[in-house]
């Protein structure tokens, strides 16, 4: 028997286990691209999909929406591991000039030349050092460790330069290789974003469940979240202006002006 709900577009999905919450829910998933601001992570744009739509199917539409913003020409997008898909990562790179950076899922099969952390090694089992990425040829370059190469039995025949194609293994050999400091910083930023998303989710759960907000159908729910994203962007912009453009004592100045005007209104006005 087909399951039906009061919202015809809503479907059931699974979520991470939370205290005092069921693993399964009925509704939608919000997929967002967030940016770092002086006010903390802020959602730049979002797409709403029924709860049973997988993350993989949403990554390219998100990037396409981002590319519609002419001012946003970023080349890097760090994504949750639910968005890992080699074909989509290649399309994002070649069609949209976007490098999608992820980690490895547990249990993923590593390239044969890589160790268990996804870092390439030479034939002698020594870890290679990243030496740059060529965006034109989509090639990731690595070199041998000069100190270890001196005593290597293959030093006379080895070029000490190694190239790996992004198109062959986009997850391992993208512009931000696994195991580098930049890669670690990107994943750390992703964890900050996840905490922000979790807080937003908890707040919305409270509103939707306890206040019975009657927002139904995908189009209306999308509009609801679009307005919420705009409101958060406005709050972040106001906070940034207060920190960087207004004088430190601007609140005191406004309060003083208000007090003076209030006193003036109390005076008798003679014609």
C-alpha cells in the first residue's frame, strides 16, 4: 500500500540518530552551499528536495545555481561525503570549473599506489610530496622526498616526478589532494558548517512540530527556506557593517540623539 501524507510532496527519509528523536522522519531535506563570514557560516543558497532524494542527485544543481551568481567565481567546494560521486565531480570540474573536495568514505577501495589514507607512494613504499595541480590538463603532480630519494636503490632510474590524472581518480587526485594541510583545513570548515546546519535543523524542528507551521508542498517549502536564507544573509551583513564600518560608540551616539530629540519634543513650541 502506498504511503500518503498530509503534504503530497513530502516523503519519508532517515537521519542520524538523535536523542529523543526517531531515526525516520517525513518531510524534506535542505541542501545548502554555505560560506564563511565574520558572523560565522551563512547559507548562500539552498535547494529543497523530498526526504528520500539522495545527496548525490543535488550536488550539480547546487553548483549550477551558484554559477548563476556572477560575483561568486570560487573554484573550490568542500562537500559532505554523501555527495561523493566520481562522474559528478568530473562534470563539476570540466563543465563548471569547480573542484569538489571530499574525504574518503570508510571502506572505500584506495588506488593501488596509495596507502590506507589515500596518499600516493612510490614503488619503494615512500610517501610522495604533492607538487601542484595543472588545471589545464587536470593532472596532479607529486615528487619524491629528496632526503629519502638519495639512498633509494632506484635513484639512478627514477625521475622523482609522478603524475596522476584527475579524470582517472577524481576523489584522490583533485586540486586539493588527500592528506595535505589545506585538505585538513577544508574538512575542518565542513565540520563547522555541519554544526551550524544541525543547530538550524533543531530550531526548525521545534517550530514545525510545536507551532504547527502550515507550510506544505515543495514549492512553498522552498520559498520558506529561501526567505530564511535571505534573512540570515541580511543579519550577517548588518553584523559585518556594525563591526567594520560603524564607530565603536555608535549605540551610545544613537541613544544620545534619541534622548535629545525626546527632550526637544517636550518643550513648548510657540507660534
